[in-house]
């Protein structure tokens, strides 16, 4: 019994050391992964704020960023629907907003599911393609407002930047 009492603190000490080491390794993976993206601060912001990142591998970090893409696309689509309810829209504004709605729907029904499925199946090239396509859709939406300033500039830039970070993370798996 005395040996057990002596060994218990020792085991507890080693367990704490191993747990702390694991946490440092997880934080280090996030740091190292985000260093290789076009927007390290944005990458760190999203990954550190998601509790799933604490035990995620690179593929898991990619999935977290795909979820961020999905959330931004949903926010943009909601704003588009609000904008389309305004009575004072010109025909060209309605057309540009409707085109953006289609582009954001494509992100949600094609690009995001493609990226998720590809990461889950271990096929990162298709995940990268999905992220790159989402960035292109955001750029296309932004450039569709030829009459003046886009009411979706903030949303378009946000999705574009998140998608680029996602593609860069996934590229680590190639």
C-alpha cells in the first residue's frame, strides 16, 4: 500500500507533463499550419476560436475552415435576400444581387460539400478545388456590380480570404 501511495503522485506528474506536451503540440500545429497561409492572422483567429482545433490534425483544421466558409456564405446569402427586399433597387442592382445569390448557393451546394467530402475521403486536391472555387465565386459576385459599389464587399472579401486560407491549409495535405 505504501508503494501505491508513493507511485500515485509520480503517475499524476507524468500524466500532467504528457497532457501539457500534447496541448503545446496542438498549438504548434496550428501555428505552423497558419504560417503557410496567405493570411496568418485570419487563420489563427478562426482555428484558435474553434474548440475542435485542440485535437485536430491538418485535415481537421481544413474541415474547420470549410465550416467557416459555409458560415460566411450563409451570412452573405442572408444579406443578399435582405437587399433584394429593398424597394429602391434598380434593375441592374437586382440582377447583380440575383447573380450573387446564385454564386453563393453554388458555394453552399457544390463547393462546401465537395471540400468536406474530399477531406473526409482523404482526397485533398478536390478539397482545394472546392475552396478555390468558393474564392472565385466571391470575386465574381464583387465584380458583378458594374454600376457602382457592391453592397456585399465585406462579405465577398471575407469569403474570399477564408477560402484562400482553407485552400492553403489543404495544400499541406498534397
